[in-house]
């Protein structure tokens, strides 16, 4: 009941915020009741029909003003609404402040480190539980590769597109992308699983696009060259769309008769003995991704990668920190990625795809 009430209150807040932004940008006489009714119907539809992909696209458009760059553009538009000769100072100052703060490397690293620290803390707690029993340098895990039914690698089209230009120029499969290390890590887990008697599927994702066949070939080449059998590779175009990926993996496991056919049946029977889904994804999205799979009654073992700020610390020599106070495009991109994950987590909760509103690490997730 508390989760439902929280979700309703968040939906109301989102609706009021969108209405406020629209009334600031559009004259009230043009913002008819018809438009308001359509907006409300879309919000209700997204709550009733969470599987509708159209709602996801609309959400991305509506959330653009809530991103750092989008918010700055909106405030600049307000500042210039009466022409360049009568610029409004307050909106222009707000736009500048948003761009400045979100572009400072120290700020972006601090934000992302807070998001990733919960994952790091989970590993540290597991290490503390192990104590002096475990071999030096190892971290105890709840899920063993031998329990794996699927190894899921989260990727996106940009990861592969960056590799395509290098691939075409050098006739080589480049490892200089963020997805390639995840694929190699997944292949390592696959080999461990095979050595322990399991036969998991490696489920890799990439974005849809004109270069889809080349993307798939690069992914397949990296996996096969690292010991994954071709018949155990499944590649889909869901990218970083965690919910669609979870649906595809659920269907795959059902078709292989590794899990019960319905989520209700799995919850009733218990999932403790079900094969594990090893999830290889960036640390910044891992909590949301793992909880999305758990919401579908799938047993997940989290294997986070791509720690942007694993060694971030406010301590250190002040002189070395001076460059981190200068705005940069990379810092803006990192801040945007953090903010996008925050909004996406809220969106997933509103759609009913997360079990609770928790932006930190859930201790029930296996690592």
C-alpha cells in the first residue's frame, strides 16, 4: 500500500511539474483543456499499460527539460522570449548556473561516485563477511557461475558504432569500446560456468540502427574469440532498455524450460533453485537493472562493470584538483548520465517495474 501511494504521489508531482513547465513556455490561451486531457490520459495509460513502448518514447521527450542541457535550453528560451534586446537576466543566470555546475568534473565525479559507492560497499560487506577464510584477493559471491542459466551483457549502439569505424579502418575487432570489456568478462563467466557443468546462454544487447548486422558480427566475433560457442550466443537490439531485455531473457529461459511459465507460478513455487541470470552492466545502472529482473521473479547475480569513479576521493593535493574545477564536455556528459539514471529509476518505479523506490543498493541482490 505504501509503495502504491508513493507511486501515485510521484505521478501527481510529475504531472504538476510538466504542467508548470508548459504554462511557462506556452501562453495559457493556447494551452487548451484538450492538450491537458491528452497529457493526463497519456500518464494514466503509462500506469495501466506499462508494456506500451510508445509511452517510453513520450517519457523521453517530456523528460528532456529535466536534463541539465535541456533545462539550460529551456531557461535560455525563456530569457530570449522577448527578443535579444530585452533579455531576462534571471532565467539566463539560471541557465548559466546549470551548465556551469553540471560541467565541473569535480561535481560530476562526486554525483556518480555516490551512485556507484553503494555497489562498492556491497562488495566490501561481502568481503568482511568472508573475513580471513577466503583466499587473499578474492571476493566471496552468493551466486556461482555453475548456477547460471543466462549471462546478460547490457550494451548500446554507441558502444558498437565507435568500434565500427576502427573495425572498418584496421580490419580488426577493436577492444577500445565500453562494451567490449563487458563481453570479455561475460565470456570469462561463461567458461567458468562450462567448467562447472552449466551451459548458459550469453545474451548480448546492442542498439538498433543501420549498422545492425555489423554490430551483431562484432559482438559475435568478440565472444567466439574468447571461447563462447556460437550456438550459445543470442544478440538482441534492446540496448540499455533494461525492461525489454528482461522480458526477452524471461522468454528465453521459459522456452528452454529452465523456469516456470508464469511469474505468479515462480513466486508461488519459490525461485531459490532456479538458474541464475548473471547480469553484466555498468555499475551506475546495476541497481535498477537487477531490481527490474528481480521484479519479474528472475534470480539475478549482479556483475557490475564500468566504474567511472572507483578511485574518486576529495582528498589529495589541491593543485592536482584545480583542473577538475574547469568545465568540460566530458563532465557534462557524465552528469547527464547520472541524472538520466535518476530520472529513469523514478520512471521505472512509476511504471511498476521496480519492487520499491530505492535508488541505492538492495541487499537482496546476489553479487
